[in-house]
C-alpha cells in the first residue's frame, strides 16, 4: 500500500501545471505518430523525402516568421492586467501581415527553393506550401494565449484536435487522391486553425483591445531581439537538415529523417513545460525563481532520461518494424541521434525569455551560427551523415551550457546550484537500472511487435517503480507540531 501511495504521489507530481498540455501533446503524438508510418507505405522513398522537406521548410518559416511576437505573450500577458487584449491584438495583426508576406514569398521563390534543396517536386508544391506556412504562422497565438490565460484544458484540446485532424486528413488524401493532395490537406487544416482563432476573438472568448503606440513599441522592443535570435537559432538548429538535403538526394534525406523521427517527440514535453516555466517565473520572486527552474529541470529529466534509455533499448528492433527493412541503415544513425535527447532537460530559452535577456540571446546565436555551420559542413565532408548528426549534437550541448550559465545570474544562483544533483542522480539511476529487466526480456523473445510491447512495458513498470522508490521521503511531522 505504501508503494502504491508513493507511485500515485509521484505520478501526480511529474507534470504539475503543465499536465493537461503534456497529456494533450502525448495524445497528439499517439494520433500523429502513425502519420509517417502510414505515408512511408503509401509513398516511395523519394516522395517520402519530399514530404519531409515540405514540412521542414514550413516549420522553419513558422518558427522564424513569429519574430518573437508569439513568445512575447508569455512575458506580457501574465503581467499585462487590463492591457492583455492590447498585447494580443498587436501580435495577431502583426503575424497576419507577416504570414501574408511569407506566403507570397514562398510562392514566388518556390522554384529557387526547390533547386537549392535538390528537390524538383517542391516547385510544384509552392502554392500549398505558401498557404500552409502563412496560415499556420498567423494562427500560432491560439494556444499560447490560452496558456497565458490559465485555460490549460482548452489549450490542450486545441493542440490535440488540430494535430489529429491534420494527420487523418493527410493520410486519407494520400490514400484516396494521391501524394500531391496530402499537402493540400495540411494547408486546409492551417486555414481552419486561423478561422477558429478569429471566431474566438469575435465571440470574446479571448481578450481583445485595439493596439496602442506605447504598448506596441514596448512589445516590439522585447520581441524583435528575440525574433532575431530565433532566426539565428532556427538556422543553427535546422542547419544539419538543410545541409544534408543540399548534399544528398531525397532518398538519402529520407534515411536521415527516419533516423531522427523520434526527436520531435521531445517537443511534446519540452514546449509546454517551458511555457509554464515562463509564466511561473513571471510571477515568482526571490528563492521562488530557483525553485521554479529546479522543478522544470527535474520534470523534464523525469521524462527525457528514460525516453533516451528506452530509445536505445528499443530502437534497433523498432525501426525496421515501423519503416520496413528499406530503412534498416537508419538504425546506427538513430542510436547516435538519441544522444541529444537528455540535453533538453535545460529549458534555457524559456529562462532567458522570462529574464528579458533577448538581446544576449541574439548575440549568442549570432556567434553560435557560424561555428555550427563550419562544424556541420566539415563533418559532412569527412564523416557523412553520422558526422552531421554528431556535430549538431555537440553544438547544441555546448550552447545550452553557456545559456544556462547566463541564466544563473537572473536566478541569483551559483553555477553548481543550477541543478538538484541528488534529484537528477535518482532519476538517472532509475532510468539506467530499469534497462536490466527490460533487456533480459528482450533477449528471451523473438524480434517483433510483441517483443517491443513487452520490453517497453517491463521497462516502464521498472522505471516508475524505481523512481517512486528513490523519491526522498517527506520528513516526519512531530506530534506536537501536528497538534
């Protein structure tokens, strides 16, 4: 009974206020995880590579095009009081304009983009790519506003429904109408998201007030340096993918995409926890700042440490089953790519955004981008695909360490106090020790889906049991104090 109570308390404490958001991301992952698995069977490798390139370009434009405005909501709305509607309106109007400009640019420059990425098929997809990029960009404030307003359940529902409809629509379009129509399905869902956002505004479900010059200037003063930093960060983050796409044919890019297919799953946990951390830091003072940081790091480690161990354990069995033997060569690359996963326990970008350190973030990324570019290009030249992955991981890890050290000033903490070392040790110990019984089960069973499910179940049960067992016990309350 005591063990069950400890397990229940542990489960309730893992996610905290971000629980609904993480749960919705997990549900969305369950809905969309099958998307590449279905498409890889409906498309040949070259078409599958084009599909990955389409969304690589689209996601890049969406991230860069926000120019820090969507992220500024996490700074201004918790502090905005009666002016919350003003700050939101300024973001909505600005992103609608930027989305229209990006959509037009994608359409006009589509052939040049296709030539750069060595993918002639992209030129014929410039219209759906323009619609998808522009509308998704303009609709980005939807979930962010709901989170800042404390309506976690509705934000979670928006995430889940949007991803579910998009995944289902793309599979059905590819199956019934052909590969080209899956891109139009994605564009249609983007238009639907934008319509929902504006309907919510007209129904007064979200705060709205006309922009003012003073508030607009203050918001842009915060957002633009971060937007510039985000541009550089996205360039650094996606540099490996673009370099590989430009250096190899679409089929080889598909091999790389399969090897790193699990890495976007990190965002399921990382983004909502980072968003909640920003809101908490905006309301915290003194020692509460460091407690909020420690809480976010521990929660991320609780999920990402075992996720990494589980990926190393199951990846060699899982990839050929999911993507067929055509992609068996992705397994070593998959093992290497997973090394990056534990680095994401540090929500450094959220910390610096909450601290208002957007200018430092820009300068740092301006210095990091050329270093990463040189490292990735040289690694591709001498070591091929594995070199590109390893160079990207090294640069990401080094960058997070530097940003965390900068953030320690805002937290009023020494570098060694950035981590709850004993807590992280318990998490890592549970993640590693849980591999032992799971590995034994894997050795005893023949390769196949039953072995994958059984091994994963054993690992999950062992990890959560060990994690609950390793949790520090609450100090006993003296009888006199209780009385």
